C-alpha cells in the first residue's frame, strides 16, 4: 500500500519536492537573518557598554574638577531666554501631545469650529499658532469634555 503523498515508486511528486526545497531554503535564510540579528545585538550591547564607561569617566572628571563661581560674561547668551520671541507654530505631532487628543479628534474639532484653524506654512504643511492653542487650553475648563458613562453618544452603526 502506498501513501497518499508518494507515488507508486515511493517517491514524492515533483511539486511537493519543489515546495519542500523552497521551505528549506526559506528556513535557512531565516536562520541566517536570525544569526545576523543576534550578532548586531551583541555589537549594540558592546557599544552601549563602551558608552557607559566613557560617560562614567566624563562624570568623574567633571565631579573632580574645581568648581568656579564666576558669572557668565555678558556676551554669553543665557539659556533661559528664547532666541526668538515671534509667533511660534506647532505642527500636528506636537499638538497631539500638548492637548492629548488623536489627530482625527483635532481635525473634527477644527471642522466643528471648536478648535483654532491651522495656518498653511508650506505647500503641503499646516501648523497652529502656539498663542491660539495656549488660549484654547486656558479657556477650556477641565470638565468640559468629561462625560458620564450614561451621557456617552452611541457609536454609529454600520450596516
């Protein structure tokens, strides 16, 4: 009695043999990639170790250096003063984190007139004026958008 996979001579059909050869080749390639990744992980760990050693040396040198109480010269710019005092634009990525909303929610509020409109800053780029965003945040009471569980709007059904 012969198996359903083998033919009368006990050999695998050409299609199955070719498929098995491809699977073996893919397994070998995956193993090779895995070995490369493991080698890269080892190299990254070594680089991190060397960086840690270097940073420790720098920290020790800074801590052992004599401290001076000299004031910075007037020509030295102060780090607390912003170099530019004009209007600042905020792109969508930063805006998301500033107000804690997803882009779709921000765009819906712009559409509904509940959020400042963005300004075009390039052919394919828009941004919001920081002043307007700060004013919107200041005018918004923390409880404005908090909904009770019973007050939530039902999601629209898609049939």
